[in-house]
C-alpha cells in the first residue's frame, strides 16, 4: 500500500469516527460541570455562544481537520527546514 493511500484512509477513518462516534457520547456532565453542580455555582455560569455549538458531529469533524492541518503544517515546516 502506498503511503498516500494509507494517509487518506487514516484521515477518512478519523473523520468518520469523529462524526459518528460523537453521536453516542455520554449526556452526563463532564468533570468541571459536575463539580460546579455539586458545589452549587453552576447557575452563575456566563453564557457564551460557541461558534460550532455544543459537542457533536460537526465539532468532532472540525476538530479532526484542525489537528490534521496543524500537524501537517508542523511536519511541512520541519521537513522544509531540514532540507536546507
């Protein structure tokens, strides 16, 4: 298998997992939310409208793409620097 096809397959699997598996994520509060509820200050939270909304399929896919873009950029910069 050529490296390019291996990378493409890996990216597609990561996007598929981020988009599909996030649907089955737990509805229970995460650690910080749970502590704020237990300590009684959850209602003092300031509402911030997130760009992509709550955790979900779109957020997962965008996260994967951002991480791949940053990793690809760093890899490109390091390889470019080493070839001088």
